[in-house]
C-alpha cells in the first residue's frame, strides 16, 4: 500500500516567490496534518483537517501561509510570499482516527528560501 | 498546560550498550495518548508505539521496551543491545482532546541517539 506522498521533495526558491507543497494522504485516513520541522523550533503542527475540513489552524504562522484540502486525497500548503525564515522541512501526515491514532508521515518537503 | 519534555538532547553509546530515552509529559486530562516515533537519517518519521492513559502495562518488542508510569508522568523508552541502525532522532508525543473538542498533538523536542560501532 502506498504511504503518504509529498511533492516536491526539495524546493529552492527566492524570497517573495510563491511555494506550493502537495500531499496525498493514505486512502481511508480521515485526518491530515501539516507539520514544519526546523532545528530551532522542532516539530510544529501547522494545521490539521478532519474529513477535508480544517479543524485547528492555530499553528499557521501568519497570513502568508494557507492550506486547503479540496478532496479526501489531496491537500496543499501554500506560502505566498515566501521568506528565508520559512526554510524548513514540511511534513504531511495522515491518521485513521483522532487523538488515538498514530500518524503516518510522508518523506517531507525540504524548502529553502534564498 | 500540556507539554512533553525530552531532556536528553543527544546521547551517544557504543554498540551493544543499553540506552534509555526519557520522556516526561504534563497534562491534567485523564484521557490521553502517548507515542514514540523514530526519525532515521532518511528523514521520515516512523511510528513505534502508542499507549493510552488507562493502560500502564509495560511493553516489550524485540530489543525495544517502554515503561509508562503515571505516578511520575513518564513514558521512557529503552533499547537493549543497541545497534548502529538505531541511530536516529526519537520523538515522544502526547495527544489529547482540548476543551473546544479539537485534538491536541504535542511533540517533544526529540533525542538524537548515536550508536557507535
């Protein structure tokens, strides 16, 4: 079975450019999460969805960040405009159930903003 | 306040040594879940174990064992006879339901384990 699929794996862009990260969760998983990992701040939950509906976006840093889940098999995280401090590894994860369920992570998208 | 503390930032051991990774959590909730995840050098986080707050039984899986103690709010992870392939960053996590009904997912800062040949 395919796991969580993220693209692109690596993205290098210049400050001010728009960045779109994509995620395909495991089929049948009702929860989808976006995490950001940096050396300074560790793993931060940005937002999570349940049945395609955003439930908690309190971790989204600012208005430059937006996430959508138009259907059960696809989600995007967009940064516009990007800044150097957005450089991080962005993970998508999915889960079958809520708090009790383990998270299945994708391989991550490493973003570098110059 | 809910929090997960992994006080050990980095641990180095020699192959075949036993090593324990500490995890201390804070919550006033009576229902919660604790997890351990492994992040090898390749980067992808991998689930290792889940425990709910009502199940304090320790668990052993091969060389891995977990000690859950509610009295000390700890969920420690021991690797017996460590191997080089155990080198990774290990995260402890706590999940629970907030007063608003949403779920909270709280990760510790991770412990980097280096197993030397």
